[in-house]
């Protein structure tokens, strides 16, 4: 998952470099803005992936616990 996020971030970085270079911005500003976009996007996607994984893990644990209780015959 992290590799996919990193590759997507790099894709956006290079697209931002192309976008900003066509606007006639100096090279230093192009790289700075593109790098900031890369960092922000990568961090946001990493946080979203962590939250997504935790929610899937929690729901699977709840279902497993419910199945175990149903199989043993105990009720809440």
C-alpha cells in the first residue's frame, strides 16, 4: 500500500513540475511548490490508508467475535 501511495505521489510531483514549468515560473519555485504538493499529498494518502486499514481490521474483529459468540451459544 505504501509503495502505491509513494508512486502516486511521485506521479503528481512530476505532473506539477510540468504544470508549473509551463507557466514560466523560476525553476527553484517550481521544484519547491511541486515538492510541497508531493509531501502534503503523500502524508494525506498515508493517513487515509492507515485509517482505512484500522477500520477494516476493527470490523473484521467485531465480526469474528460475533461469530465466535454465535457458535458457542452464548448471548449478550
